[in-house]
């Protein structure tokens, strides 16, 4: 291939779709938002073809539809806090402002770098699905799964397994603070489907030339989370709900009678 031809290909290569890890298209959009001050949109597609957009604005503020739930979640956290799926660090910064010790984790190195740039004191690249009592993060008084981050479990069975493992990371009296919602648009568009498994979906995201690998995600109706938590040895209390369907719950290790 001639030098001219290879140079032309090199120039055009930046416009070709690039496969990246699942979280990176959103992380790249968040970084662009931070650096330019302009909100971005990330295209998301479910495996059954349903498409929607993710707005970056909500990752930088505690205002909006979920403001009431966010306020309750921040207030509920105590002691040493693990902020799971920290994103742009909105929860971690609010918790640090309360004087709490926070470890913010995210699977995306871009997101962790963004958290650090915004002033989060302790941000680490870490996948909560790898968390167990053997990991070096220590024990926590509060585990915060904000912005439906509990969905990363991907399925009902894997969520139950995750909850059991998380027990080894909890200090006495610790709580898991979780928000989620029922899946608004059923799998395959079947609104009559009320089965629990309808909340188990597969997503992929796109931003500019980046296409994230597909990943499983789970939406949890309150009764489903309560059932799974109970089977894993947790008690659940619902702290609040908003009109759009999201709810906030706290999970505590059930007392053995």
C-alpha cells in the first residue's frame, strides 16, 4: 500500500466504529461534558431493538426527578461508604461534603480519572462483581448503589450471589442503600408480561465512534428485590418512591432468631 493510501486510511480510521469495554462510551461522554461544559447524549440499544438515550446532565447534579431519593440516600449513608459505579462522582462528592470517608469505585478508568479531576479523594478502578471478603477494600458501614447501579448484577441469580458475597464486606450494622425500578417497557415490547425475568435485559451503548460491548442489566420491581434479598439473608425496607417509578430501599443483614 502506498504511503498516500495508508495516510488516507489513518485519517479516516478515527471515524470507524471502535469496540470498547461496556462502560466506556458513557464514561467518554461524561468526560467530554466535564471538559466542555456541554451535556452529551449516549445512544443505548436493548438486545430486542428498543432504543433510548442517556443524558449526561444527570450525572453531574443531584437535582431532577430523583432528587428526593438522592437526598434520602445521602442522608442514610453513615460511617465508611462504598460508592458503587461512581460515574462522574456526584454521590461521592456529596458524601464527602458531609464529612464521610468514601471509596468510590467504577469499572471504567475514564470515569475514575474524572472522579479524581472533580475532587473525589479516593476513587479506584474496581468491579463490584469481584467484591468479596477477600478483597483489600476493607469493611464498610454503607454500600451505596445509586442511579440503579444494582442493575450491574445482570440477573436475579447473579444478584443473589452478589448479595451473599457482600456480607463479608459489611461492618456490624452496615446497610446497602439501593435504588431501582420496574422495567417500564417489557422485553419484546410485551406490556402484558409481568414476570420477574422481564427485568433481565442486555444493553449496548454508543457515543461518537465508540461502541461498547453488550452487557447484561437488571431492573428490579420492589417485590423482586425483596424476595432476592430475603433469600440472601437480608431484610428490606423501602425508604421512598417517586412518580416516575423509581424507589429507594435499604437492605440489612437479617437477625438470626
